[in-house]
C-alpha cells in the first residue's frame, strides 16, 4: 500500500523557519525528534499530498495554523499524576509555604489545568487556599480556554480519584467537582484562586515572584539551550528559599545554576533555592 512520505529533516527546518518569520512562533530550540514526530503525525492525519501543500496551508490559512500549533504542542496531563510528588508537596512543601503571609505559585506548561487544580486542592486541604494565587500558564490558547472553564471529562474522574487517594487524599474527591452528563465541573472556589494566562517559555520574561514553581514534563521537549534559558527564567522568578519542581525525567543538575539550589531528597525532583551559592 502506498504511504504518504514522511517529513524530512530539511523540510522540518523550513517549517520552523516559516513559523517564526511569518507567524512569530519560535520552535528553533525544541527537540527535533519530538517535533518531527508531531509534524509527521499531522501530515498523515490531514492527508497532505506533498510537503509543499502543507507549507502553503500553514502560510495562508490562519485557522489551520491554530490547529497545527495546538497539535504539535504536546498536552498530556492528569490530576495528581505521580502520586509521590503530590504526597511530598502535601507533607513537606505546603506546610512551609503556609508560613508566608501570601503564597504565589506558578504552574508553567499547565495544559488543560489538571495540575493547577491538584495543587489548589492540596492548598484547600491545608486551609491555605484563601491566601494563595496560582498562575497557570501555557503557550496554547485552546488548552487554556479549556482549563479556564474547569470542565473535565467525567470518564477521567475515577482515575483522578485513585491518584488523589495515592497522593494522601483523605476527603471525598467527588466533593471537589459537580457531575453533569459527560463532564465534571471543578468547584468555583478552586477556579477562583487560579489565573490562567498565555505565556511562552521560549520568549517571554518573568512576570512575578513565586514561592513555588512547577514545570513538569515540559522541558523534555526542549533542547539544552532552551532548557538553560528556561532555568534562568525560573531562577529570576523564584523567591529566595522558594521551591522548583520538575518532572520525573527532568533535572537542574547539569545547569550552571545548580550551585544555587539544593535537592530535597534524591528521589524527588524538587529543589530549594538557597540564600547564596555558598549555602548549598
């Protein structure tokens, strides 16, 4: 059977250049392997007869461009994903955050909002939500719109409830949402403490000072140059003695900034910013 030929390396570089020069989207420092997989998936799914046709469509059709950007920015998330991480937040990080008069948290690369809502639940259970503001950001406006609505698929709530229990949850998880046909609606109390907004880790600057920054399973899609840029951004955004939480396959250990941070435990991907490099 004849198959659509894949996008080649040279084609990918042409697309990356077009997206930057014509539309202002900068993917130059994204992992080529990840980008190539996503572009080839869309190329096949959308049944382009040639690379030239795909390139022309991206240049001339803004609606398709929006779909394309949504398609190549990976959005895989769950509530209370990696239960050990949330257990550590619950038992060790959040009690310390409670000593601040006001808590600011940045969930970078928030996708459809599940991680931000998970953090909000932990804060509510610690009686700290009322003095917390969570900034949840993403490059993709479509996933932000979904996150802002607080609507999740009802089918996922059984898994999320199991994750919640494994993360040390003791309350009735269903008390945090209302069920309506095929959807679950997150409680307004949680939504009210989260600011969802568009932010590009590639090009945008720091916008506040935070006691906790979480950016989990985002940096694996970036090359080393972009990872270094993002670590500098987080360092500029993190308060002294603030916490930086990364995904299970991500680390700050190879960054020049590592001397400014202390890893809490060998098995956690949470670092605390020190008052000075000498204190580490």
